């Protein structure tokens, strides 16, 4: 998942227990004694009773904005008399265990982060649990879009987002990455629409709106995903393809035409692709992230469709997650850096193989800039790779730290031991630990045994557990960015003399333009200077969302009001939190909070619940 800072607010609802209120204020913390995994974000006690397979049978109701139906689980029962599930804003109608025996169940008190514990009474012999339920229209994982909010503006759309702990808001489940389950599903949707999941998927719409799915490889619960919309499919090659609305399908397929090549490059680096099919679903612009690595079906923002294939490194990132995150999964969200650090490293190796070292270097520099911002702005407790999230929503710690500090740690190991030796280690790591969960402690043990040997490893403590910057960090550089910096210097000198800027002589990549705009010093800019830059480079009217975001941040910081109408349209149209954060923050920091609130009032209907929560907390909207 693309890095961002999320601030999720959870609200409480009435308690249910077989139609009666209950007062179960304390629920135990999940603990796997055998592997020493303790996940503070779940109520499940997986040593006692653990789910192994889900059969999901539901109907998607767009009128009520709910999902209703049943979740049937096969369970690994270790002589337990009860089993715990995680829920959030879910109404439980009834529960059955064994071969159809109605069960007694209890919903605990609302926790501000974890939701409510669902405790079901079972016998030591029970191997199956079925939960009949319905979701809330305000479920945190669900975004319901009206036709006007989609690309073609003809049909509504639904998308789910389970990471980190949101799956529990649309499926009562043991919502912890410390377990892996297989699943099958039957999903009924309006017949005009198509349903797709992180599983085997249809290539054409069904006639009756009924869809069946199967995921026979065990995945973490947060990777279960569903999208329903007016989608069509276009194959890239035998293993890759694109889903999108009809009006965007052709451009999306062109933009992602190198996916098959990208997949082969990834395999050449670190082993066979383990998930059979790799498809990408282009979602409406309100999708809150750049991408989400749901197995077999990446969910992606339409902001990567820019007509020049310059932003496909996002697909490289989500593809890399097929190994780091999906194949080997962080055991708890405390270990999140294991997912993202490896993925960023893998992404940049893919892009280096496809586009050259200079391209990968630019990505590394941009990532380092993001890391510098995160290290300044995040609470200190979130500046280490391993983070203890007990009592905290893990979304609050999602920033460039696990991504780019994690990448720099792995790059340090590559430099220290040599690329050839490090590649052997990474490939072996993916092979030896496939379809398993990984803790930071276990990773360190594996690292010592398979790469470091008996060398002094005190640097591991500083890199992984210490807060702040490691002493031996190496700042990445880019030869192309040096040329960008020279161009910027020349442009600013030219503007200072009142002369017209001479346009850039060669075509720049997105990353070069982002670097150029980021280096503009607000203290030296005036609205007049901004206008002259805009006349020459047409930043305000760019069709590239990354470039526009960087530019509109400077627009608000310098109060270049000529660009405000376009910046407002941008904020209304785009719901990706990575873009919302710097723009609303720039308005807030320059005491333009009234403008920020006016824009949000109009834009919020297009935002995902996570995006709404983030902006409302940032702007202190109650």
C-alpha cells in the first residue's frame, strides 16, 4: 500500500448479544504461544480456536448501502469452549456452530481502535461456525460511490479496503495478519454490475448478477477484497490484464501494457510469481491510496493513467507485494516495515531493470525526501522500523518510515555484502518463508543465519529498534536531479532579472518535475514569480496528478490565487490521501483554514471514510 499518514476515528454503536445487551468489558489479547506472536490489534485467541477457511455468501445492497449474508468458517479447535472474532459496526443476526446448532454469542463493549469482540460459545468438538450479519452504511472498509463519482458516471460502485484493521467492519473475522486463511465466496450484485475479488475472477459480466470466487492459497484476512462496479476486462497477456470502466479501459490498458514484462523481470530477480494471475483494477479517483496489493487483483488509483507510462512504478510496487507482504506477511502491524521495506527495495530493483539505474536513483531520492518529511512530522515513537502499536491504531503510524527507512536498511545490507550475495539471500528468504508470517525478531534470526553470520550485529539495533536516523545512513543521489537543480537555479536567476525563462530543452520525467517543484523555496516566491513559472511550464493545467499535487502545495503556501480554482477542482476530484494531506496542510499552515473547510464541504462526498476522517481531524472539524 502506498505510504500515507492516516488518522482513523472510530465511533461506538449499540451492543448486541442474542438480541440482548451484554457487559463484557475485558477481552484477552491474541497470543500464539508456540511462535511467540502477540497481536494487540485483535480479540482472537488463535492458540485456542483459529479460523482456517471462509465461505462468504452475501448480497451487496446499493440502496441501503450494506452487505448482508453469512460468513462460515472452518476452525482449528484446540479443545476450546469459545472462539473470538473482531467486529466493527456490524450487526450480528444469529450464529450457528457444528452441524447447525444455534449458538450463544456475546458482543463486548466498543473499543476506540479495535471495535467489539464477538465471543461465540462452542464445544471442543466443533469445527465450523456460521455467522449471519449485516454491515453498517458507515462501515470503515466500505466506500459506496454514486454514478456521478465514477469515471463513466453511469453506474454506482463499491470498493473495500481492509488494511490495516478494517476488514472487521464488513466481515466478522479474526482480523490479524498472524493467521492465513483460504476462502470462497458467492456474491450477489445488481445485474448491471460486475463483482471482482482478490481471488479467481470473471472476465465478463454474469447475466443474473451472481458471482463465485475461490482463493485456494492462504492469505492474511486484510487481503480479502471486493469491488463492484461497471467494469470490463482487457487482457495484456496470458497472466496479466486490466479491469476498468469502459470509458477508461483503453487508456488504462495502454498505460499498463508493460505489466507482463514487469512480471517477468520480477520473477528473474526473486523467483516464480506465486499467484497464477496478476490483474489490476483501475478504480474511481476517490480511492484513498495509490494502490492496494490484494492478491491476484491490485486495486489502483486512476491518477497513474497520465498517457506516458511515467507512473507505472506504483504497479511495480504493488506487484512486488506479491512476494513481500502477500507471500510473506508481517505477523503483526508492529512488524509492518517487513512488508513495505522489502517491497520498496524490490520495486526499485524492478524499475532499475526496466528503466535503468538513473530512474531508480530518482525514485530513491524522492523517497528520501518523503522520509525526511516523515521523520520531522511524525511522533518520535513512529520513527523506528519496529513500532509497538498497542493502544494505537496502526494506521496512525503509516508514513514513509516503514517504506523508505526500511528500503535504506536493505540497501545498506546490499552495499555491505554486495548485490550478488544479497540477491541470493532475498530469493532464499522468499522461498524459505513463503505462505508464512514473519516477526521482526524472527527475521533478524534468519538474517544472521543466512547473510550476516558471526559478524558484529550491533548496527541492527540502531537501524530496526532505535528512533530517528541511523548514524551510517547513506543519502541517495541522482545524476538527473543534478541537472534539474541546475535548470531551477538558472530559471530563478532569469526571473530575478525580469527576463523570460527559456523552456527545458529535453522532455523531463514526472520525477524530474516533482523534484523541480519541491525545490522551489517558498520564501523566495511571490504570486508573480509563480505566475511566470506557470506560464512557461503550465503546472496548473497539467494532466499529471503527481505534478499538480506538488505545484498546488506551493500554490497554497505562496497564496498564488490565480491557480486556486483549478486546485479546488483537484481536491474535489481526487481522493488519494497522499495528495490531500499536503494540500490541506498547506492551507492550514498559511491560515487559510476557511478556504480549506469550504473546499472540504464540497469535496467530502467524493472521499473514502478514511480520507474524511483524516481531513476532519487535520482541520479540526467536529
